[in-house]
C-alpha cells in the first residue's frame, strides 16, 4: 500500500495581491502529497491577516480532501488579532501560524500570549517558523511551550539552519508539547530526530515554497527508515496532531 | 560608592586590541572609580588557553588587591584536558573563576565537554562567566539549558543577553537560581527592565573595560541615570560580586 503523505509546512504564495494556490496544488500532485496544512505568506501573514485568512479558509473548504488551513494573526494587532484568530478557528482553520521574524516580535515576548490562550481554548495547534535569531529560536519556542503546556507547538523547519544540529534537541526535550517539522534541514537531522527525540514527535514538511516537496520527500525516504516510522512521520503524527479526518 | 567591575579584559592581540601593561589598565580603572575588577584573557579565548592563563596570572600577580583573574579552557581540547587546566589554573595560578566565550571559542553549548567542565567548576567553587547574547552559539537560553543541568555551578550571563536577547536573559535568571546577570554592554533602558525583573541579589555590574579607555566610566554612568536607589546600586556594584568571590581589595 502506498504511503499517504501529509505535509505540515506549505505556504501559499502571494502574487499580485492574492494568494495563488494553483502552483501548490500542482506540486502536491507531482509529489504525491495527499493533504497539506497550509498557511498564508508575506503581507497576508504580517499585515493583511483578515484577507489572508479568508482566502486560506476558502481554499480549505474548496479542497477539503487536500487542504487544511492555519490562521495568521499578527500579535501587534492586539484585540483585533484575537478576534481574527477566534473567528477563523471557529470557522474551521486548524491552528495558528506564527512567523516572529516577519511579524516583528520575539517568541519570548508576552505580546504573543493572548493568541496562545485562544489556541488553548480551542485546542488549536501553533505552528511557528523557527531558526532565525534573535526572535524565533528553539529555546524561545520551548519557553513558550513550557508556559502553555496544554498547547501543542510545531517547531517549523527544525530551526534550520544555525540551530538544527544543536538546540533543536535539548529544546524539544524541554517541552513534550513540541513537535519538530523536517523541512529545509539536512538528512542527518531527521535521522537524529527519529533516533534521539522520538519518531512520534517528527512531522514531515515540504517547506514550500522555500523548499521543494519532492526533494523533501526524497530526503526522508532516502534514510531507509522502517515502514512504521515513515508512516508516523509522513502520515500518522500529522493526522493525530491536526485531528484530520482523511477518508479514503 | 565602592565598585567592582565583573567584566573586564586583559587586552592582547586579538579582537583589534592593543596589549597594554597591567599597571596602566589598573590605573585607568582606578581613575574610573573601581575598587576592583574581575579580569579575563582575550587572547586565550582564541589560542593557547593554558599559556594565556599563565600570562594573565603572572601579569596580575602583584595586583591581587585589585584584580581577580579568571582562567579559560578550550572545550575542543576535550573534557579531561580542559578540566586539568581548570584545576591547574585554580591550584597553581590562584585564578578564581572561568570565562567561556562560545562564539569566539567556536563551541556549542551542546559540545560534550561543556557540562563536565561546568560541573567541575561548580565543585571547585569557581563561577563561570559566559559571553552571551550572540547567536548562534551564545544565547541566554542555550546557556540556561546547560546551567539547568549544573545546579551547583554559578553561571553568569556576561552580557545579560545584550540588547537583542535581554528578555531571554531575564527568563533564564528568573527560572534558574544559579544564573546571574552581568549588565555589561546592555543599553540602559533594558538594564532597568533587567534590574526590575530579576532577583536583585543576582545582578552584577560589568563594563568590558580594558579594550579602550572610557568604557568603564560609560558603563557606570548607565547605572546612575535609571532611577536606582542607593541600596540597589550597592548590591549591584559591590555586595553581589563580593558574595560570589569575597576579595580583600586595597580600596574596598
């Protein structure tokens, strides 16, 4: 039976003032990705959250078998961001997408806490870009995860590049509610994640458009992991984390 | 006001510094108002740590009523060699603490020699001061993760996270009782937040003095204009370092 692949790290590119999903849908087909958890990008993450979230929700509703979505909410919008996040979680988006370096805050700043509390209320997952000093580093995410132990966090891109070989491991061990997403980093990192962390806490991500979905799939497959572990990373962990109902 | 500077350097040939006689540095520091200074090798962070420990120890030999010399070791030498040097520096050279500089010495806090070195320093009663605030090797929470595993060792974040990561330094200090913050090179507004957010008994003053004249005065000045009362300044400038490394200073 063919492996079902769920991608936990795809972002829909913004072109001409609109999120354009066609390229990504074609890439999914080419790569054999069954389902992707998508987020907006660029100005729709930083400034125009409402417009971006509406488009992400429309895509998730239009392609429910293929796409689930994350809401973007820039914490600097304060109450407006909370309303925005709550509204779109109620409408069916699966979690919150954070990109501290683009949105302009440190993961250790309390300005983000109200958004995490909303995620806690709705049992929503927080996906966070990591790897960029000084604002989105592994131990900063671990600190946030320790502060909100009921909320599940995804350490996006396994903090590639400077931190992948080092901080990812001790940081993830500080908080059991952290999952590590594999895109962009090296092969050896994924091997170490399965060996030294836990296969149950590793999620496949394409990192699209920063990376290429097929390259990322090949990276994992070339490790010759056991079928059981591959299935966890490509499918089972994501299905459980995002509470996906993927009917055959 | 008696002031002990917990972060000064014996300038050597690296980092663009010019070697200067220790007497000249002491005179400069005393003019700036210091009664004592913890002092670290610079060259030893880049090469020949043992030889540079010898140089610093010898240079300060006749100035132990003012300078408190810290040694360094190189984790890349391996835990066994580094620990031997640490012990030698304490027993033979009478050095009082350990300075580590992860980015200059090019090691990650996850290097396998780091924890054994830190634990040994704790056993020997030698506080460890880190350069911090500089990704990718020297963030406060990286150091805190190591400090958390060495609760008997006093760990000092030598720059309290610098301006970019002072928030992380506050978190580290509030979480772990063995972490101290030295406000060296932190902007005064952030310094105020650090002091207001952390255990005042674990805040130290430092300047980076030694690289050039005027640094010490500028660093002291930051503490004089952020609304600290006398008792708080007394702790930061004198009581706290004296509790960590009690020293009989000539003028202190």
